[in-house]
């Protein structure tokens, strides 16, 4: 027969009270209603600020623009057009004929190519440089705060000012041609203007990437790196097997933000090329094409802006669904395993 001493009873503590209600993780009806009331003002504000413009643009895109019909030369009154405006853009059709080269209607697919080309090139360069800058700013050295502040200066400068600055740098008699000893038309030549826009955008927004990646690096414990060093892991192995996997959530957020930002880019190439887009409209983006189309017809511009919105939405959906979801599932699995 075993006897429980008083000391053991004190250590074990009082028996659990089964009458105390336990939290199941589910909200009660009252808590759910209170939560809906708290978020209702935000949802109403988002519906007014975001929802109404989107719905209004879709309604306008289904209407025909007033003006002269390029096929017949007769004045056409506005009315319901269905998906005609969308088909005209996608098929590059002006009325019943193919849009002549150089017209806005013929620039849809070239602008799509320019937009995605700028997105892939700039984001790839900015991710590489952002990782490098963030790794440097994450180290402990004298004057680290000053380095972090100086790196963020390009990002803090307004885009309009940055574009005008690089316009002077890339002018015929600018400092870039002075350093290279050339007379290249950087803001007009087909490939030169693309290089100029990429360089200007990378200079401005790489600090933004570095800032987001740095936030991800700071949550990684130094003990993890010390343990890897003890096990004989090289610097490259620590970067591949420790830094990249642990910084992946912050890195995906940074890539998503920058991808969506470049897909709707307008001000930097517009100001840098003075609205021309360079030779053969080499850097004319979808947003620049929308603004140019507004002068010719609001409804056609609304259709093009809706197409741009759908493209950006699909890209964001792919990032969140097929890239971000894997991170969330991994974290949930780790929590379940820990329990």
C-alpha cells in the first residue's frame, strides 16, 4: 500500500478542476458578432475606396466610346458594347480592321511584353542586391546605423525626383556619357532606354527589398549559426541551408510587393522618357498605355485598365496560392508536431 506524503502533495499541486470551462478555439456567437461589428467600418471604407472604382471601371468598359468610326468615318454615339472593347485591345483591332503600326491599339501586346520584361529583370536584380545589402547591414560593426540610414536614402526620394535626376544623368551631354566617352541617346534608343529604366528602378527600390529582407534576417537566432559553425558548415552552406529557408517568408513578401509595384509602373519610365517610351515604344508599359488612351476614349481606357487589374490580380493569386501557401502549411505542420 503506497502512501502519499504531504511534500509530494504540495509538489503535485491541487487536482485539476473539471468544472472549469475550457477554451475550444472556436468563437461564440456573441464574440463573432462583436468581431464583425469591429471590422465593419474598415470593410465599408475598403468597399467605398476600392470596390466602387473597380465596379465603375467595369461598367464603363462595357460602353462604346463616342466619336468617329475609323472604318466608316461616321460619328458613333456611345452605347452598350459588351466585350467589344476588350476584344479590340486583345486582338489589336481598330473597328473592323487591324490597328496600323504606331497607333495605341497596336501597342497592347508590346506593352505587355515591356511590362513583364521590366518586372522580371528588375525584381531579379533587386532580390540579389537586396539579399547582399541586408546581409551586410545585419552584421555587427561600428557605424551600422549610419550605413542602414544611408542605404535607405534612394528609396526615400520621390519617384518623380528620381526620374528627373536620372534623365539628366542619361542625357546626351550627361555624366553617364561623359564617363563612358560616348554620345548614346539613353532615353530614346530601344535597348539603351530599357537599360536606363532598369538601372534607375534598381537604384531606387533595392533599399526597399533590403529593408524587408533585413527584417526577416533579424528574427534568426545567432545560436543557429554558431551551432552550424561548430558542425563545420561553411559560409555558403549556412547561407543555403539556414539563411534562405528561414528568411523565405520575408523574401516572398518582398518579391510579391515589388512584382505588383513594377506591373503597374508608370511614373519612372514616363518621366525618364518624357512620355515617349523610347524608340519603338520600348518601355511603354500597360499603365502608360492606359493614360495615353484616356485622351482618345474613357471607356476603352477603362477596358484596358480592367485588363491590367486582372493581370495583376492573377499574378498576386499565383504568388499567394502557390508560393505563400506552402510556407503557411509548413508552419502549421510544425505547430501540430510540437503539440
